[in-house]
């Protein structure tokens, strides 16, 4: 009887030790982040994961997990873009939310068109990296690398015209 009692206590202690609730993962401060094309009215449209070189601007929508005042910074980074050194910051912007605000909209735009390639958006909250999102900007025909045009034929000059002189 004593051994059954001890065994029961032992089993209950083991159950309590293994039945603990899982610890929640630490919050990044960002509930959701997505990229979007222009909706045609100058606002962010639906979420997308790739863009065309003519998609100007590109929107980055950040939904924070609280309405406390936060400093949100976005770095738009070239990851693998022809002619651009990897990890080059293309666009950088920072915004301090107001009390009660939990949504931030960033936009990125090139001088003319985007250069095709792989990009990333790094988001920081109060100076600490919180999240990043990678995406592609595709060129003409869906290519993510810059097009290189090469001549397939060599143009040969025409031979000079020969003139025949009448001899007397």
C-alpha cells in the first residue's frame, strides 16, 4: 500500500512537470507586414510577393502589435541586383507613431524604373531589427536579372561601287 501511494505521488509529480504550458515566443512588436502595388488611386493595394520594374511605388504596410508610441524604420535593400553591390540600402525611411496609432505605410520609388533583381525590406522597432521580407522585381518577360543585349550578327560594310570608265 505504501509503495502504491509513493508510486501515485511520483506519477503525479512527473505529470505536473511535463504538463507545463508551452512558453510563448517573444514578440517582435510587429503583428503583420506586407508589400503591395499601388491600387490605382495612390494607395496600397493587395498584398504581393513580386513586382514588375514599372510598379512604382512599392508600398510596405506595417501593422504593430500595440498602439504605444514607437519608432519604425524601414531599409529597402538590394540583395542580388545586377550592377548594385549586395546589401546596398536603396531607400531608408523612419517614422515615429503617435499614441493610438498601430499602422505605418512606407513607400519606395526609383528615379525612373526599378532594376530587376532580389530585394529585401528590413524593419526596425525602436532601433532593433524586428522583421524582414524578401521579394523580387521582375524585368521584361519575367526575368529577375538585368537584360544584356548582344548583337548576334556582325554588320559588314558594303563593298565600294566599281565604276567602269569607257576607254577611247
